[in-house]
């Protein structure tokens, strides 16, 4: 088991690495030196904290140590290779700072959504250069092979370099066209951080909270736009149920078996209010629909009402707007819950070749086969799903069934 000092350092890295780098690089725009200094600060912490004790505010300690190191101007070649070349290009801008974008990380996300960068590479580029995910984890977010994602990121960076693209922070009129990629990156970061915290039995803050913070900033930056409200509501619905997804022994608890009294009522109320505000707009988007789906799940669990038809209708609408693998698999699950298990199995069969390594496909298939009374086939699908999950608690739950 990790020492308290190592656990504190890891928690600080998850919570604040990107923010600390942004603070250190804000004046000089030298991201390499900032990352070098922060890396050295973490090394120093791991040497000193076991003897001196973990400070009351680890982030402030790391920032102070990194600033001291930053002033010495030390460089490490390994750190120069990552996100630094891209960020330095992105931060070379001619115009003044745009005060309307209130956070350095959000500014960098908007820069990565520059229209000169291929649309398919924008969100992955944000996840790597701003939020610190490696190519393998980014690939998992977008159901892409790690090698393919790595090549995509390399091409995007080469395009920035070779075309000599000059980046400026967007003005208010330029923000909406960049919004979709920024929201996709924030939600992918949330999903990654939330899953990590659950799988490792950790509560408190992390990448998921970083994503929620950025979601709040987006809502404040674009108060008339409905989709940021939908995104923030969606994340808050999930966050409200975090404590209920594990039992006292750390076992996985599915939504259908969760104790609603363990849910965070303030977060649920905030999510519902955001969804209501978003619904006042004349436009409907992916995140609003996904948040509405979560709202129906909450209603069903709290009241016991059968809203299977409403869920399926929302998934049908979502599949029209965003027919991703995750959406299509979730719609098949909703179809089975609505009493259409045979049709749900047909939909899953149609995705079999493309989703052979997609864990939710196997888990949903097992559930649908159970509904159809095909116990042995369901057992085999459940074992395959267990083999594909990285969460030990989910694996144990699947195998126990």
C-alpha cells in the first residue's frame, strides 16, 4: 500500500497538475520549464513528506517549491517531449488577453478548438495538452486504438507547426463554434476521472471535479447557451450518485439497487435546475438529452414509476443526434427494459463485429440474454464483460451474478 506521503502527492497530481502548470507558465508561457519545475517539486515532496509529514495544503507547498525551482530555470529533456511544443505554439498570440475567458485551462481548451485543427483531433488534443491524459486513455474515451489516436495527435501537432498557424484567443462571437469540441473534451475528462476514483476507492477531488469546475465556467461564460447547462447537469447527476455506487465493503452497486438516501440531494437539485433552464431554449442538443435521461432514471428510482417508454424515446432522439457506440448500446438496454428484448438483441447483434472489445456491449448483451431466458449464453457474455473491465469491483459483481 502506498505511504500517506505518496497518496497525498498522487491526489495533488490528479487534482491540480494542469492548474499548477498553467499558473507557473502564465507569466513566461514556457510550459516546459513549468512542467520541469513541478516535476522536481513532486520529487522533493516524495523525499521530504515521509519524514516531515504531509503539509496541511499540499498544493500550496508544491506551488511554492515549483516556483522556487522555476526560477532556477532547470530543464529536463523528457518533459520537453510531451505537450510543451503544442502548448507553446497555441500560446503564441498577437492580441491581448481575452478577459471574458476566466480560466487559463478554459482558454487553452478554446485555443485547441481552432478551426484550422481537424475536428476529430480537437477534443483529443485538449485532453492531452491541457488535461494531461496520455494517448491510450484518450483512445479509450473515443473507442479508438491507441496507435490510431497517437497518429491523430501527431498529425494535429504537425499541422500546427508546419502551417505556421497563429493562434489568438477567440472573441465572444467565435466561442459558440468551438463549444462542441470543448464540451466533448470536458465530458471525456469527467468520465475518465470519475471511473478512476471509483475503481481505486477514492473520494474527494480529482479529474472529475476539474471537469465539473470547467463545466461551471462554461455556463458562466455562455449563460444563454443551453448545451453547457446540459453538460453540467449531466455531470452533476453522475456525481450525486458516486457515494451510492459502492457498498461498505467496496462492492459495486448498480443504479437499480442503489439507496437513494445516499445520493447528494443538493447536487441533484442543482442538476434539475440546470436542466429546466436549458429546456427553455429553442434548441435541443446531445448533453441536454443525456441529462434528461439521467433525470428520468432518478425519478424512476425515487418514485418507483415505470418510465421505460420515456427512456426509450429519449434514447431514440439521442441516437439521431449522436449515434455513438455508447449511445446505441445504451438504447438497446433501454429497449430491453421497455419489454423489447428480442429487438434489443437484434440491435446488439448488428454491432457485434465493430464492438467485440467494448465492455458495455458484452454487459448489455448478458442482460438482454437474461431477459430472454438464455442463461448459458448470458453467463458467457457476462464472463467476457468481466474480462474486459478494469474495475475490480465491477468485475467481481459480474462474475458473482
